[in-house]
C-alpha cells in the first residue's frame, strides 16, 4: 500500500503544483494526513484476528448490525471485527479530513455510519486512558469465568435449604446384608453402635420390634453422621415393603413404607387332558393359582375322583406390577369350571371390613362348613368301606374313613371351624386330633407325625388352619392321613356326604355384590363364547 503513494502518478500531481507554493504545501499536508490515516487503518487491519478474510459485503452487514445495536454497558468488553479498508487513497484522505473538521452534530452523524468510530467514541466518553488513535480498541465479550465470578460475587448468603444439603452430604450410608445367624445386635456391633441405641430403637414402636425377626438375604441400610451416630435405619423386607426408623432428637420415629403396585386384570382358559394340575400349568396358571382354583370349587367338585378329560376352566385374576415389572399374581376375581357338563361359577366379593370370600352368581357361598379334603394329597390310598382287608392286621374289618397318601410332614388342615376335644396318642390311630363342629359334627385326623404348636385340648381352630402334619404313627404301612367324618356319632363317607353350606352373602351387601359381579360374569360369558367358537372352528 505504501508503494502506491510513491507512484509516478502521485509525483506527477505534485509537480503540477510547483508554480503555486501554497497549493503545493496544502497538498503535502493533505497527503501526510492521508498517509497517517492509512497507516493507522493498516495497523487495525493487521491486528484484528480474522479481519483479512472479511469480504466487503460482509463488512457492510456487520457495520449495519453494529450501528443498530444498543450502546454497550459501561466497562463491558465486546469483541467485534472492525471493517476493512476500501476505496482509493484520495477518497480515504477526503473522508479523514471531513471527519476531523466536521462540527459536533456532523461528527455524531458520521460516527453512526462508522462502527469503528462509534466504539472509539464510546471508549473516550467512558474515560478510558489507554485508548489513542494509533492503537486499535479491542472490545471483548465477557467470558464464562468472568460471568461465574460475577455471579459468585452477587450470590446471596447460603440458605437453610443449602445448609441442609451440606449436612446431608456429610452423612454416610452403610448397607448390610443379613447373613445366616445374624441379628440386629450383631449388625450394630459390627458398626460400633452402642447397645443403648439398639434398645432405644427396638422399643420405639410396635413395628420396630419386628427387627428381631430379620431374615438372611434381607438388607439393612444405616446412615451415620460424621461422629458415627445413627441418624436413620431402613430395613428392606422386600422389594415392596420396608421399615424406616429416623432419629428425632433423643427418640426415633418409625414408618412402614409400601410401594404402590399397578394392578392389571388378565385371564387364562384351558381344557383338561390329563390332570388338573398339569393341564392348568400348560395353560399358564401358577401353582398357587391352581391351588386357589381347587380351593374355590373344592366343596362342589372332588378333584381327585370326579375330573374327566374334556372338562374346562376359565380364570380371571389380578397381576401386580412394580415399575413395569411383574412382581406377583393377585387374587382370582372370577372363575368357571365345567365338570362333566355341569357349569360351576364363582365371584370374589370383599365386604367393608376387608373380609373376602367367593359366592355363586346368585349370592350363595361357595364355601361349605367343611373342606372335602383336609390335606393336599397325591392319591387316595384307601376308601371308605364297610369291609376291607387290613394290610397290617391281615384280616377283614370296616374302614370308616378315607386314607390320603402324602409325604411325611405335609400340613393337615382343620376341615371346619371347631373346638379341639382330643389331641395325643390314640391306640392304632397313633398321634391323632379330634375336632367338634357345632353340635352334630366331629372330624378325626390320625397317623400324624406331629402337632402344630399351640394346638391343645379345649382350644379353637378355624377352617383351613394347620393343626398337624402327615406321618405313619400307629398301625400304618406308610405316610398318609386317615380322615373320618361323623354326624351325630355315626361315620359317613367323607367323599360323598352332603356337606352343610355356609351362610349366603349378607343382605346389606347383596345389592353391591350384584352390581360388582355383572362385569365379571360378562367376562366369563365372553371367554366361554370364544372357547365354543374355537372348538367349532377346529371341527
């Protein structure tokens, strides 16, 4: 650029004014000012990063944006590319002289057209001592660090919530898996917690006393402060249930926490091809649901003797999910069992007191006063008979009960609500229990391996309650339950005797029962229609 000012055209122009000294002097001064401005602009152009790649069209856009922007706040640093140098040397000289000599209002207008001058003017007005014409004014945007420092300087004092979070961060969680032979006392000892703390926790509430029943595999989460003092204890009893104990001054607060489960209703249907258990398993029912199904219809159907190939069943039941994962099966809501062409249906109903039972669609109880079979058996080894050859005695004699073959230790249940009138050894019966039900009925359970703890003469039992365990005491060739059913002292065949029905649904619940049973019965109808349609399609 300097070579351009020493070109022949320039000296020819100066030589043309030799006859006019004043004009020549003015031209020299003008040229000097122009050269100075060009040199300063050149320095600005060189120092600004990236300015040499900026095109004239882009310069115009940047100039327009900067001229329209609001003035920068005092002391704020802004980094902007300065415009490049355009035009001829004479044009630049004229522009520089015009801006120097312009009155204040004209200069102000000029600065609006030139962003470089606008920025220099703003810096001069703010009192910047280091700015001069020869040095470019570099304005930068605030960095993240400067903004962070400013925010810290302007931050309010730490709030109570922040202090609480700080204190929380100082607490330590320790997780302990309960091992075989572990007790809460041993766990506390491993954590160097004093027996006095253990005593205070266990006696803080009725729920806290349950900590004495911790089981291997369960988890204990304990939170300690920086001094090792216990602040919180959580006993994870299952994925759903936990016990939380929190320090509250010198005492402890206890809360039982149960996670909410999502309940979904599903249905399964199947046809008997061999046994109920195997066919139901193949259809997708769990072992627990199969036993529940047998229990519901167990008073009306003898699943050991009366099941036939071609019988069918339908079950509507609940499934419970935790966070999208199935946790367990819920209760059977409605069920149907077709046995040798006869349809049996049951609907579950829960009253205001939380007691649930199963009823037929017309409101009669599915439950009878007695269980048909008081034990989960593999087979019937000997039936009721007036005369039977005894395998041990070697002679014929009446067999006034039913023998249910089962493994030693299989639980034996009370056939109905009643009172224990005998418990102990009884001759050839071995270890036996006799229950009395109402005024007319008694049941006998013989050849037991042992008695349930708490069963004693004079005590009361509930239907389905475990009273003893299968064995082979007395005159017996193998483990089984010998069961007798007597009415007014006379023996009756337990498999065929007509069992007294339990009470129907109470009148105060009948209307509500009918309302709630309708959608369930409609679902069973839909399942039956689908089964019939599928059977027809296969034919």
